[in-house]
C-alpha cells in the first residue's frame, strides 16, 4: 500500500522576513496534498495578514508561538 503520511513543517517567525520567505518557497515546492505548513507567529493578527498575502492556501495553518516563552512553546506542542 502507498504511504498516506502527511509531512508537517513548522516555520517560526513566519509572518515576516526570512520565515515568511521560507513559507512562500515551501508553497512553491511542496504539494498541498501531502504537506501541511504551520505558520508560527507570536501575533495572530500579523499571522493572518501573512496568510492573506500568501493567498490563504489550504495547507497552511496558523500557530501562535513565541519561542522566547516556555509556556507558549508548551501550548504550541499541545496544539500540534
């Protein structure tokens, strides 16, 4: 049987700068059928704005994540 596993990629700081560019490049190179991209952002509104700039792809999900906060990291892990 063929594998139906979906690859999950988490990009932190993905609402701007290098993180945003990484998500943009992943969207160009990865199939939406087998790749889920988690757009990690401290500010959900900025993340939503970034998602709109990307064209609201169906395989990108927002994940509130502040890498400087242990509590935020634990919450993100639980959500994932």
